[in-house]
């Protein structure tokens, strides 16, 4: 058993490592935002470069911290709040200045304030979602596959299923064009119907290869669900099986031999 001093020291080192990750992430966000400010005079169609350099680094930092927290890393709530709040001015102020300055994108102070107060927090929320459904399953899956002994098949199947859900959503978005189709009740079933070849109005196939990739992923997801229930039933039968304590039941010949000895 490790001593409390050792475990406390390991926890303190882990917390310092997470704090260092958050600090480096804020510096990364600030650096990308400064690049946006330096390139403010260059044309940026549809503000693609502005949103990429201003929002994606914040989403990446949020995803990494979320994955660390879910895998058991000692993430202090105060550090997480300071990190989330620190990324807003680090990304929002330089990018907002690049928008509002006369030689910038010329969108006005309202757009700059909207970017600083809305886009960066939304990017952080997107990063939390990516950390939950992509990075965390990858880390847990790698830990389960590299662990000696029991590899926890239910954990492996669950993490693979989460990854397949995320990947299939991306491939379905790339395969289908839903422009002009407003989501309503039953829209999810309609999307599944289009994936499996049922024609639906206002939903067109953009990429046939990506559609087939989505179909294969859905089939693998169904196989993972069936395998999960099969493993669960097998473990339930193993728990309900009577324990013999390692002793073999006596046979008829053994009982007769004992009676003859008496």
C-alpha cells in the first residue's frame, strides 16, 4: 500500500501538470489571436481565418482539459474556471480589436464584442463536447488495450461505440446535403432513412463514398451493441454460477470406496 505522503505528492504533481497545461493553452490561444490581429489588413472571406485562429485553439484547450478530468487527473475547479475565463480575453480582445479597428475587417465594435463574448465561450463548449466524445474515449481505450490481464471488454466496446458515434456524425454530415431542410419531429429517423437508401425530399446525397462509409460505421455500431449485451449476459451467468470452492463433486465410485473402507 502506498503511503499517504506518496499519494498526496503524486496528486500535487498531477495538479501542477494540469495547471501547466492550462497555462500553456492560454498562451497558445493568445498567440493565435495576436496572429489574427497582425493579419487584420488581409482579406478574410467569410471570416474563416478569424474564427479558426480565434476559436479553435480555445476549443482544443477545453477538449484536452476535459479529457484529463474525465480520466482521473486532479483538475482543480478553480484552475478550470480561471482557464476558461482567461481564454475569453486572451482570444477575444486581440480578435475583437482586429475586427473593430479602421484598418481591420471593418465590422464595427458590435461584431467585435459579439466575437469576444460569444464565439470564444461557444468554442470552449465545443471543446468540452469533443473532449467527452473523442479524446476521453481514445485515452480510456488505449489504457484498456495496454493494461495487462483483464482488458475489460465492456469498457472497450463502450469507448469504441462513442468514437463511432462521433465519426459517423461527421461522415453523415459530409455525405448529405440538408440545405433548406428544417429539423423537426422525426428528422433523425429521416436522416437514418437517407443513410440506408430511402429517398427523402430536400435531402440530397453529396458524396456517395462517404455515404457508404457511414453505412459501414452504423453496421459496426450495431455489432458493438450486440457484442456488449452478449458480454453482459456472459458476465451475469458467471456471477450466478454456484461456487464449488475448487472441490470436484464426489462420484458414485468414490462414495462406494469410502463405504467399503468403513
